[in-house]
């Protein structure tokens, strides 16, 4: 991020930092860049930011939740500072904390961000989604009622007009996505010192028949939670511990109720579905290989939270694999 | 003995811990006075692990798996729901075995008997 400092200007004692965003894809390079972006912004929350889209030809779900999450973080930071300093005369002249230069943005991306509802939350002046039930970008300030999450998925995302699926596969996809949200609410909204939102962005790609979803919370992250809960000092080991079936930091449940299945269920489903799962937290990213093992690798920056991204193949051909029940477990009933 | 109709209890989504708690309370109400407790899932469309953790897995805190198998009968449950139920039970057995310093050998013994 240091190369971006060429655009730094001083305005009312605050740096104005212009960040030329590159194209951001759902791949290793994309996640690595996003981790650096979060690190950089969180190290300078007092600055003013302009995100410049002139070099960005595309930005996928993971990029949108991180960009939206950063904006959410900066706005909450600024609100906290204003509350501390009071609403004096000077606050009327506070420059805009986060803005976007979209003058060089290509028309396809411009339309896509509007349709996805990205600007609805982040910068409504750039055009909001007209359809309230759009599939796309959302910020969740409170824990949604379970029925609300499911209704949104069933009635907004996976309707018969948009996605052709058997009811059985639809139920399994909804169940997996619900596990992602439950994890994010547990780590992201409960006990989050910054009172930040959980951010989600998802969409269906008709050509690939795939559904992609990213859910971000900036509530400290899994590694942080595990290290507070256990005596594990290595960050990589802490992430691996969290991904093992049965391990849970119990952020959202009584201590005597068994938990720790969310990531295991997701992993099993994604593995047999032939999809993609990425979990990026702190300075590590975990993915699964073709045999269902987690591969962890270091990223260049640090996400002070947890980003879970999945791509699910919405194709009943793959559902038969799930039904064959290749996932080893005891059969008690 | 009337079956517990899960749809009537929690609706078509059996997903949350609080819904699972409702099922558990209902099972425990029937537990002592009935030879079998029948849990009917007809019409339930979506399942998730928090529901089963709270509704069924928690019962293994005070009962072993053979007691559950002897008492509970599940009807009308989807393949996905049943797979999730078994996964939750597997995890709950390990969870309570560890907290009471039992060994995983107990789990393996249970599996042999099934």
C-alpha cells in the first residue's frame, strides 16, 4: 500500500489518501491484496480515503465485502471520534471520510455494483438497487432472526426463476450458508468493540450455475478468539484448531452445549459439491484441497476479522455425490 | 403416545439453538412417561447444526447413546437432516466424553454395537 501514498494531501490536519484499486478476483492474489488493504486502512483510521476505480476492471464478492467493511469501519471510527470530541462548530465542516472516484470505472462494473446494491449502503449517491429483494451486498447491524435469513435466501436468492435446483439441494445450500452467517454473528456482532456490521455479498452466475457468497466480520477474527480461549500461541496453529470438527470458542452458546461443526459441515458440503471455500482471518488463509484437507498459507497483510467465501455449484448432478454420503460419520439413527 | 410434530413446534426451519431448545424441552416432557418418544419432521425443509446441537446433542449430557437409541424414534426426516443429526450426535459424544475425562474408546465401542 505504500506506493499509494503519492496521492496523500493534508486537509484539516488529516491525510487524504487516494487508493487506486486494482481488479480484485476470487483468487489468492485477490485475497492477498485485500489483507494488505485492511492492514493499511486499520493502521491509519484517522485519514480520509478516496478509492479510485480507474484501474479496476472487475471486483468480486470478496473484494466488495472487504471494501464495504473498510468503509463501515472508517465511518464507525469517525462517529466514535465525533462523539468523543463533541458536535462543535468544526464538525459541520468535517470532510467526507470515504469517497469513491468512479469517473474512470467501466460501464459494466458501474452497472454491476448498482445492481448488487453495493452503493445502497456504501455511497447511495452513486446509484442504488431498485429492487428491494436483490441478491447482492448487505450490511447486517443486528443478528437477523433465523427466519429472516432463511426467507431472504429462499425468497430472494434461490427462487425458482433464478436458480433451477431440487428442493433437497436447495435445503442443503441454505443450511451451509446459514452456518456461515451463524459463525459471523458469533464472532462479529457479539462482543464486537467497534459495533460493526457483518457484511455479506453474494450472487448467482447463470453461465457457471454457481452461487458465490462472502461474509465478513471485523470483530477481531477467529485466530484472536482461539488464542484468548486456548493457550495456542502460533496463529497458524490457532486457525487450524478452529477448523477442526468439534472445536469451538463458544462465542454464541452456553458452555455445556456441543458446538464446533459449522466449518466441518461447510467443508464437507463444498468438497462433495466441487465448490470453493476460503477462510481468511488474521494473517492466514485456509482453503481445501481436492481430498478435503485444509491448506493454510500466510497472506501479506492482516484481516482484523474473518472473511469466509464460498462458491457452490448449483447443479443437481453434484447433489447426487452429496447423497452418497461419502462423509464419514457414525450412523446412530 | 402422540408424536412430537417439529413443524408445529418450530415451523419449517429447524436451524437455531432456540428452536432446538423447544424440541429438547418437549422431548424431556415426554421422556419419563413414554416407552418411546417419536419425533416427526414431516414438512421441515431446512436443518442446521445449532438446532440439533441444542435439541438432541445436549441430551447426551445426561444420557448415553444407547439410551437415546432406545428412546427416540425419528420420522419423516430428510436425508440431509438425518446426516446432520448423526454428525451432531457423533460430535456430542466426543464433547461430553472429553469433558468427563472418558476416552474416545467409549465412542468406538458404541459404534461397534450399532
